[in-house]
C-alpha cells in the first residue's frame, strides 16, 4: 500500500462509521468503473480506434467542436 493511500485511510478511520461507509462505497464504485473502462479499452480494436478518429475529424471539420481554450480559458 502506498504512503498516500495509508494517509487517506488513516484520516477516513477518524470519521463516524456512516461517513466511512459512504466514502468506501464511492471508492468501490470508482474502482469498478475504472475496471469497466480498462476492459473496454483493452477490447477496442485498431479499426475501432481508426473509426472513432475519423468521426472526430469529421466533427471538427464540420465545426461541431469548440476550441479547448474556449471551454477552459487560460488564466493570465
């Protein structure tokens, strides 16, 4: 176990049981979600990636996207 995870668990242990359970439920749901995505990515073929890339290029060419800077403007 990493030091950071140990620190997090140490802090969680100080909370009331209902809060510990709420955090544990979110943590387990996140782990399950990550596993699902990892499985899906691993099963994606090169042809599927190529098809997705082509779809993105079409959307960009058709003006269906906005520049990232407009969504997340940089702060000066």
